[in-house]
C-alpha cells in the first residue's frame, strides 16, 4: 500500500511561510542542531570596505545549514510516513542532513544524487545512514529519478528547498543572526533552489524591514536570477559552487523571492575560488564554493556594499580536499606567489644552470622543471623549459622575468584564467 496521495493538496504560497512558522521550527529543532556562532571579521571588513559578519553554518554536525530544514520536515511526518521512509534528491548537503536526522529518528532515508557529486559528499551521506543512489549528471536528472522511486516504493519525498517546512527550518539561521544583531544593512545569501533565502528573507522582513536582502548565484547556473528578471539564460558547466548548481528554481521559493528579496547577483568562478581561499587563510575555516558565494558577491561588487553592515552565511563546508588544494594553489598563482615561466633554451651543457643562477640571484624558489624537446616548433637544438616557481609576490617574479629577458632569454609567463 502506498503512502497517502498528497497530489491534491494546494500548492504552497508565500503565505505558508511566516515568521511564526520559523519560530515554531526553531522550537521544534532546538537541541538537535548546532546554534552556530556569528562573528565579526575585522580583516575581511578591511579587505572589502564593508562591515562583515559571518554565520558559521559550516560548523553544523553535517557541515551545512541543510539539517535545519531537513529535521523540521521530518518532524512534520506522520508515524506511518516515518515508518515507510523518505526519499530526496540532493547534490549533497540536504542528503547528509536528512540522512543524519532520519537515522537518529529511526526513519529510513534514500538519497538520489547526481553522478557528478563530489565523493566526499557521497561518503559522508552514507556514513550517517543514508542509502545513496547515483543517477543523472545534474540535480534535475537526479530529482526526476527520485520521484520515480518515490512512487515505486511508497516513500515520502522531502524536497531540498521547494517546501515551506524546509524553508522555515532554514530561516532559523536568520533568526539566530538577528537575535544577536538586528541592525544589518544587508544580508547576502547564496541561492540554489531558494530555500535558505526564502526563510531568511521572511525573518528579516518581519524583524527589520529595512534590511536589504541580496541573493547570489553562480554565473554558470543563473536559474533563479533569470526567472525573477524574466530573462532566458543557459545553465550548465563545472562550477565550484555545485551546492547551488540548480537548473530549475523552486515554484514555491521563486514566489517568496519575488516578494521578499531585493536583488540577485551573479558571481564567476575566479571570485568564488578567491572567496574560498580567503576564508581559509583569514578565518581558518573551510567552506565549499556555495558557502563562499556571499563573500564572493561582496568582493566582486565593492562599491555596492561599501560601508554597509553585511551578514553572510557560510552555508556549507563540504568540499573535496583535492579540490580545495587546487583552489588554494590557483589562488597563490593569481596572487603572483606561484608562477610558471616558459623559457626557450639551447640544448647544450650548462644552459639550464645559467638560468638557475638568475633564479638564485632573485631568491625565487624553483618547485618543478619540465623540458620539452620533441613537440615544439623550435629547431632540433632548441628546447622549451617550463619552470614552476614560488616567490614572495608578483613584483619579485616580474623582476626575475626582466632579468631573464635582459640576459637575452625568451620568456613567457603562463597565465591562469
């Protein structure tokens, strides 16, 4: 026998998400989720020219705010629905929150994830009790498969964002922030499907209507941006912020956002990488790409946020360690502290040694050396040498390049996109 058919229920509207719903969710989940700290960042404030406050949702047990909404939704289920189990589609963080709290409550949890989901998120979901099914290349393909399994197995679907209970649970983030500081000028919040910003904007509008609510999407996945602005934009690509890489915005959340959110900004991949690196280097905290999207927007729009008091949610910290290493190294390259110099040499004894003497004279550390003799357009006695090196800053590398060219070497600085 299948679970009760909910298809005849009226579609939710913004009226189904109020400050009272969020306060009730806060009471319901109290003691089962972490009331994460909110801290003022002096250094990030100096860098951005704004007054930056960070809400560390990456310190939840599953390292993301998603458990708030997942738990609130679970606690609305009937005993029969809990016994049968639940299913969800997720790029990772919703799956972990639902699996963790479902297991804790004795509710079987099935999660359908895109095949592109980072391994760390799959492993962490399984480690907290979720049964993971990998299907499709995108969230939307995984979502469609989850709906099929829901019907086949008589499970209850817990949507990762397009649900008033989930959005109300997410809104408890803003409740905690504004209980500590009500005079924010602006809350800058990542948007994937829109659950987090729906809940947060609901709280902000009720507690301080003067707060500006700004959403942020990855430039490769501008689905909510395009929907709200009535534009047609392509969605797709390998974004660092896979947690907010949603092609189809929520029907319910898009209504809330249209009513309660002031603006949506898009950020590119380089500034997302920079934000992840800055949070690790300055705040000593690990965030995933989606978790750094708010800071990325402030970095990318300094004049828009200059002098304002900004609340940012570090909404998740589940990032693959190898990917994080790449992000940090690429950030060093963009700063000029790592460089790759392509030097054309003659293939003869002592040629490389002479170049090394110039590196030594400028106190630039050599990390790797690559020779290319065959696949070049040079004469047979010529070779290309790529030298990866480490310096204090970009100016030190520039002085080395000038010295190499002054010694009649042909040098090309290999640029990072």
